[in-house]
C-alpha cells in the first residue's frame, strides 16, 4: 500500500530543499523513491501550497520520570478548571493556552503524547534520567502514546563515578562504566547536571564553580566534564555529552558557562537550557543579559551546541536534578512549596513551581535573554528550540515561541509590554533577524535528529521513517505551527486538522556501545557493599520495554 | 545465585510484603513449595510460604469456571453506573489494567491504604518537603530519629539492612538512633539507640516544639506534653550537629486527626535544618503496592488518587493480590473479588476470581516506599492462575 503526498512545498534541510515542490511516496512506514507506473498508489493527498517538514523532534523535554511525577502530585491546582480558561489571560500570557494545549505544565502521559503530535512533533527526549530511576522513566514513556521517545542518563554526581575519578581510574574504566550505564538504563545519551554539585550538596557544600573541588572527592566539575565528554566521544555515542552547567540561574553565571565550553578541550559538548546560564551582574539590580557574550562564544566554539530553554510568561513548574541550585531557588517558589530530594547515591531532584511574570524585572529579562541568544547565534544547526519543558514554559507554547522568532513585529510588540527596566537592559529590539521556515526546520528537525544520532529521522529522504508534518502556510506562525493539517507517524495518518485520529505507540531510541563485561566486577562489589538493591535488578531488559506489545526499542550507532 | 538441584531450585527473590522491597531474599522451591532460606523476616515468610490456596473461581460461593466468573463479572459491571474499584493491592501492570477498566466503566478508584497515603500527600501538596532514600540513609545518615514508629512493625528489616551496615561515609557503630513515641520496644540489637517516650496523641505538640527549637526559638515551658524540654533540646542539638540527619515517619502509625500537621512538623524540621546543615525526611511503611498505584495513577491521569471511599457506587470490585487477610468493605452492593487465592471475606462475594500473586505466581513491578526505585518481581512457582491483567482484559472484551 503506497501513499502519495503530492506537490507539497518541502522544507528538508538535510537535502537542501528550501520550499522545493516535490512528491513523497510512503510504503510500510518509510519514504520510498518514486515507484514504477505499474505499482498501485492506494492513497493520494494533494498538498498543493502546503508546507511539508519531517516530524519535529524535541531534544530536551522533561516528559517522564520521578521528578515530573512529583510535580504532578505536588500541584493539583494545575488541574484546576480555572487555569484552563484562556479568556482571563492577556497577551503575552495568552499563548500558554492555545486551544490545543493541555493547559498546564504537568500533563498526564496521554496528554503529553497527544499535545506533541497535535503540534507535529513525532519524538521527544527526556533529558534527565537518573539511572536508578530509569525503570520509572521508561514506564511513563511507555505510557506516552503517539511519539517516539528516549532519554539521557545522568552521570557525574553518582558516588560510583566520583570514586572512580577520585581514584584516578583510567579512561577505559570510565568508558566501560558509561557504556554499561547506557545499556543498563536503555538511554541514548549521557547528561551531567551541575557536575559534582548534586553530590557536593549532600556534603553540605552550597555552591560549586567549574574549578572548585567537590569537598569530599576533591575533583572539579572541569575534570568531570573532561572525563565524561571523552568517554562519550571515545565510545562513539552520537549525542554529545549533555551538560547542565554549574551555577544555574545565578547572576553572573555566564562566566562559568563560557569557561565550561573549554572543559572538553575541543570535544563535542551540548550546553542545555543555556538561557538559564547567560546572566551578568550589571545594572542597578545586579542582574543583566550576557546573551551577547554567550552567543559570540557559541559562534566561535564550533564543538559546542546548545538549546535555549526559553522562558515564557505564566504558571509552570521547574523540575531539575540540580538539588544544589533548586534548594536556593525554593525561596522563589510560586505557589510556595517545593520538593528537594537526595536519591540513592545516584543524584537528586528539585521540584519548584514558578510563575514567570512579564512585569517582573528578572523574568522579563530572562525572556529577552533567551530570544537574544536565538537571534544572535548564527548557525541554526547548533542551537535548538526548547523551553526546557516545563522549566521555562510548557512545550505547548512552542508555536508561540516560533512566532516570536519568525515575526519581528510581533516580537517587538510583545517586548514593549514588558517590565520597563528589563526593556532598558536588553538589545532585543535592535535584533532584526527573523527565522525562516528553513531555519525552523533545521532547529526543530534536521539539527535535532543529527545531534541525537537519529539518522533516519528529521528528514524527508529516501529510506527515512515517514514521520511527516504538513502545515498550511499562514502569516500567523503561531496558528500555523499549533495546528498542522496532517501528521504522519511511521507512515500512518495520525493527526488531521490538529486532532488525533488514530492512536499509535512510538519506539524508544537507544544507543548501546560495546563495553568490557568485567566492569560488572567492580559494580557488583559496590552494589553489595553500599547499595540497597541487587545489581541485576538495576538493569532494564529489552523485554521490560517491549513485552506489553506496544513498546519497541531502536538501537542506534553512529553509522545506522 | 540461582541453582537447580533435582527437585529443589533456589533463587533470589524480591519481596513485596512491605515497602522496602528487599531483593536479597534467597528462596527455595521444592516441588512448588517455597521456603525462605536467607534474608527472611516475619512478613516475607508469611508471603513466600503461603499455600497456593483456592484456585477455583466462585459465583455466589459455588465453584465456577473462569469463563463463567468473568462473564458474571462483566454482567454486573455492565449494569453498574458507578462501580468502585477498591483495594487495589496490585503491582504496576495490574494497576494499569485496572485503570483501563475504570476508564471503561466510569469507576472510582480507591486504594486500601488511601487514608495513610493521604496524610503524606496533604503535606506534599501544601508545603512540599526535603526527603531522602534508603541508599543515601545507608551511606550517610549519622543521626536517625524515628517519630511515632518503631519502623520494624511495618518494615522488619529496615535497621538490619540500612542502619546496622557500614556505609561509604559512616560506620554502623557511629550512628545514633532515637525513637520518639509510644509503645516502642527498644531494639536491643540496635546499639546506641535511645527512646524518648511520649503518648502518640502528644506527637503533634512534641513535633511542633521540636520544630520551634530547631528554628532557635526558646520555649518557656520546662515540659512539653510530659516530655522535658531539655530532653527535646538534646535531640535537637544532635540533629543540628549531625552531618546528615534523617527524620523517619510511617504515616500509618500517625493515626489521629490532622496527622498531616504532625508530618509537616517533621518535614519542616528537616527543611529548617537544611538552612545550615544537611538533613532529610524519610517516609517508610508502604504495602500492597500503594506507592506504585499512587504514582501510576498520577502519570496516567495527571492527578493523584482521591481518598474518598464513601463515594456513591453501585458495585464494588475488590482487588487484592498481596494481603489475603485484608477483607473487602462490607457493602450491600454487588461485590466482585479479584484476589489472592487465600482471600478471606466478610460478606460472601457475588463473584470471586482467584488471580496470580505478583512476585510469587507471576512476575511484576513495584515501587519501593521511598519512591525512586522500581523493582521487578519474579515468578517463583506454578499455579496456573491468570494474572490480574489477563482477567481484566477478558472482562473488557465482554464489556464491548
């Protein structure tokens, strides 16, 4: 059964197609070359005038696992009907509730899948899986319909790794442990959150800078980054080490961020939600934008990629592994409650609800800083569109964010309504850039797939998985990206006119580089002595993800 | 650690009998009869060594086939407008099936431990907390204060596995354990432990005083609910001097009105301590899959399970895999029991369908009481019983 998508305007950066009129043929979930005239076309969609892109990929979104679920449990008010009414919001807050969003920052797993696919997203990656909590994260992702998923396992604050590093274990021992962790947790990448800092907080250390020692292990974040970025590189894991820098949210932290770019000594690293790490200390309020310095450094340091972590105004909740910094942020909680948790000598989590307000100086400037970074980083292949869902805003606000990037008039009108002191401290209005559809397709599709190593996603070439989104070209880019005409997932039409018409279950993407099985000798001793579960029970088997008949595992290596 | 020797097989098992989920239990299967060889406690022995029980379904007390019992169940649920799915003593897969059934039948869900779970949930939803998990406690905790509980009644191996072990950063002998409460037997094997005796009903006042003292407030009274203020101050000083103090509570043991305020005193004491040193709360207890059921309901629906069991209903489905002695609530509504083959009843149920017990008759998954760890359960013996998910999916087919 062959499906033909006829005469669409293709935005497919992998194949340099920038609005090229072309046909797409789909067979058994894949894009195929033009079949022979003798072969039967079962279905044809006339896409004349429509914009065609690969399905979008969110490379950083907290969609499942312990801290997301704590947020759901802690915040029943998010389900309050009143919050679901859009009419009381005025711009710039109104975007939080497009007619198609689930209207809160902590949707159920079903809502998560539905809201993503309705916007044309066909994959999302949970960026902070504590290895000990990986089974829980996969359970939630397994209950998330419609989209593909995957995750990054957190290392660098676990006592096992820090003991290795402190004892000057050789790089091979680190590599084996990193590869073993990927396999044990069914993850596709490795993340480090506040390198060494979550551990340091357990020893009552309250701040940790890049070249400062963790008080117990006497190792620095720089050493941790060097070790882990080397491991990821040497193991051939496509996804560069995912780095949440030290000093999240602190005024003046941009210098830590700039210095962090050097920590891998030229090896690839991805700095995540970089907006939260781009703050200076200038001005009366000792809080300023360092977006220009950060963007300049990103333009120069080609080994570094980043996603923005844009904030948008309204109620949300921040959920992070960074207990050290979330403990400081807890005093800003709105509503006033928070959860800070040390977890299993593995890492931790901090869940703090936030309400970003457009008349608050810091919040307004955070908003501007994110956009300044988007507009000042030249290479769209190395900057990614995220709100660090739900930390900066719920992912359902992406269409609004896309409009802010593509529509200077809209952006400047929104900016003009913000806190005046913040306006005075931002150069946003002088940035004339408007993202093109082609650049949006890079940032949300081609670039994201390339970054994670999903070689058959994020593009519309022959052999690609037929994850395809079709939009009506509209001047209002928010309306356009909120409601695609059609979304195909693995070749099946699953969304029509912005509504799900068929429920499907996506795959879990993983990477499993080889390792020396003898790594388990040391781990077994450690587990027996210090852990509270058996080593064998720590590891997640393939069956656990696939046995219910819905889940499926796809293993990627750099060449596949 | 698995071995096969003729008629007997030994293997490591994970015990679902309490929230600790000890996975170091060595069991032996001798011709389908299980014995615990190592890592035992009273709860694990009665769980693993339970008989296979009555594997025949019953309709109005009379033996029936599974098909008949399932058909009868579907018939009752088809008529019911708002069934109550209660008990919910099951594992993750079982709960997912039950959740689907609730969606299909417009049913209300209620776990048998809802009252105690809600005590914790109210604190989480009003103030949040600062808490920790078992491996952190094992490796860091130097001062452990157990408030209103001996712990071992609920989690028999807590001290053996977590406290009386040398950790990475603390030796077993360097720890200090303090109990505060009533009817707490001093654990003789627990060196260096002490008891501050008080009535359970005085815990709200005592925990409030402790919270005030940690905040640095001076109390004028020399006694608080019969406890010397100076004794409380001694505990508080130890908490303040600790490198990693842990305050333990078991919600089920705080069984008095507004117990959530007492729990909040405990958790806020930890929050205040964390301004200068490190400390954390630790919620223990847990049984019948309660943690996982609450978690899964939250991610599946976006909201937590409600407490209200008195909600209007016109049929009851009592789901009980793990605790055959826990009986369904008495009700004049039609009663269906999907339960452990040894289930006991007060009222004779309209339908009883015996189901496989996860961790014994079939595999499964449970959340540990501290929340971050999910562990697989193993099938240890052959009973031929269907799993809860099997039964529910057949019911769903008949519901159309």
